[in-house]
C-alpha cells in the first residue's frame, strides 16, 4: 500500500485525503493546529459559535463531484440565499437588496439605473459565455508548462480577448451608469481578496455564477459542518490526522522527497507528499528556493489581508440579514497599500444567528465582521487593532440603529499578524496569491513540484485559484497528477 502524507487540513488537504484514501492510499494528515479546517474553521466562546472564515459558497456542484468521486452523496444540507445579500451605502438610510431575479433587482434600483434588467442581462450573458468557454479548457485542467497553457488558451474564442485588456471596474463601467450598481457588480472582486481596479475583467464570470448559474449557498448548521463531515468520513476510511504538528523542514533529497521534519524533530516518511500549505511560501520558507525568497515573494501580488471581529451581542438587530456589506466613501485601492489603518473602511457582516438559532444564546446575535486591510508588507504593526475594531463597531451601530458596544457579551479580534501566525498565511494575505493575468493558470505556482518528483500542492495559491469550489477542483487536479505519475492503485 502506497503511503501519502498531506501537510495541512484545509479544505484542499481534506478533499485530497478523501480522494487518495478512496484510491487505496494509506494517508496521514499533519495539522499545525488542534482543530482541522484551516481557514474554514470555527470559533467558540461564551455560548456563541462563529464561522471563522468562509461563510457561504457558490458552484456547489463541485461538492457533488467530490463526494460522487468516492461513491457518496453530499453529507451536508445546503440552503440557497435569497436575497443573495444586502448592501448599505454610506449616507443612505435603506440598504439595497441584491437578488438573483433580475426583475426584482431592477425594481430595487429603478430610481438610479432605469435599464438595469436589460443591461444586466447583456453583462451576465457575456460573462456566462466566457465561463462556459473557459471552465473546462482552462480552469479544470492541468498544464505541463506555460506553452501548453498558452496553446489551451488559443482554443478560447477570440471574442473574449477584450476581457484580458480591462480590469473589472472598466467592464462594469461599460454596462452600467450609476456608481452604486457598478459597485454592486464589482463586489465579487473582494471575494477574490482584491479590488475591482486590480482584478481582471475575466472575473465577471463570478457575477454569472452568483446571479445566474448557481447562486450563493450556506451550510445548514454553519460552514464548519463541511469540515466535521469530511473528518468523520476520513476517520471511517482509516485516514490518520495528527494535530499540533507543524512541518518546519525537509530531510535530504535527491530529486525526490524522502521525509518531512516537524517542530519536535520527528521525521515523517511516505511515497508521496502533498502540501496544503501556501504553495508559494512553502517553496520559499521550507524548501529554501531562491525563486521564492522573501524578497521575490514580496514582489508578487497577494490578496488583501483580513481584519476580523467576532462579536456575541445581546439583543436582536432587525436591520441585519445573513449577509451584509457596509460601504464607506473610499472605494479605491490606496487604503490597501497604506501603512495606517483605514479610517472609513468598508466591511462585510455575517449574522449567522439570523438563520441558525443554535449558534447564539436565545435573544442574541453572533456577528462576524470582515474588513479587508493592508497586509504586513505595508503595515507591519497592528497594535492599533482595538482602535480600528472600535471604529467599525461604532460605524455599524450607527448604520443599523443599535447600540452594539453596550451589548457586547463576547469579543475576539484577529488582525493580519494573527492570521499570519495562526495559519502560515504569507504576510497575513487572506486568500494567498492574487489573480492577476500573470498569476493565473500556468503562471501560478504549479501543483507539482519543479524539482522533487513526489511532492505536490493543493489549495488556494496553486491552480486553479482561491475560493472553496476552486480548492475542491484543485484537489481533483492534483489527484490526476498523482495518478498520471504513479498509476491508479485501484
């Protein structure tokens, strides 16, 4: 029986463990923390339970693919969000509800965007064509090298070329007139951990997946149920998950990896190794590759850092729904390369208690607030994190008409340095490498190591990219690589 060791138990690591164990591998997962899940984790304190990171997902059929590949049905219950979310614009009393149904959406914005339904149809139709013309050729494919990638791109219809020359903001500006609607359609850039001014227009395909193709879904019982079910399955299949174990170096190798060494000096051997740690910084920090030195990594474009606040609040806040966006006046790039905390930030609020009574004591709300901020390359010290959190709490209180501060039962703040230390996220970048044209496809760190023939990578910073469905696809692609190299055991 071939042995496989996986470094990290994020969704990519767990999905790969499931596929490998089904194919007959003896699998061990090494996890730095005492709980599995990576960013897809849970925080519990004072009777409140919070999703630590992702709070919804799209392209849920990728979950079907994962479980079907091992002869199972999806073991969690998914619930579609309708409306998708609501957006609070600064200075406006009433939030705008964002619906998948374009008629309802047009009604919501009829005062500022008279032709919304017609314009949105054209915009989404174009994004849909791009999605279907590229998803199998480019997203769900391994590339042997950059030339192979370029050749596959040539099979994408030429009509999509203009997408490569514009950013997302430029694309929405072509279709909509009001600032608010442009902002709504470019919000998906933030799900990629970037801004619409830096995100290529090709990612308007995400508008198509949210509004037309599959929508947004939450997991009944909270997102962490997915991790719990996967771990339960892996236990049944004999997969060993070893907690509180951090890989700090590798043993001698000659074209092949023989062993990993953990923080206690223990050596882990296997036939194949898969890293669910960040694919770029692992090559730099653990493998000491010159091409991925700190200096080189700093020059790459990384996703924004998360500043997160978890609040257990006494009382019910009527103005909030499950997903809420609060936008300030500085909808631009500059705040993300600044060394000071944003004064008028925009942020996202997830109120899981609106749909899951079990996650908060009766008559209370649990709020997860996420504010994108500069990473540790730009702002090294987060000693002012209490002050920034207070700014956000005060702003939120004012905009929902509820005194949050006086009703806080429990509070936890995670700044970029906390995220960096906790999950080995490079310089606190929330979702790994950004999705610039020169950092996607074959230009992203590969899912098979360049020098070590039995080392592979899975997760957000390798192909195809960031987000829960992409990470599941990533596990499928790495499985294809392994079977290609080692043959199927079954």
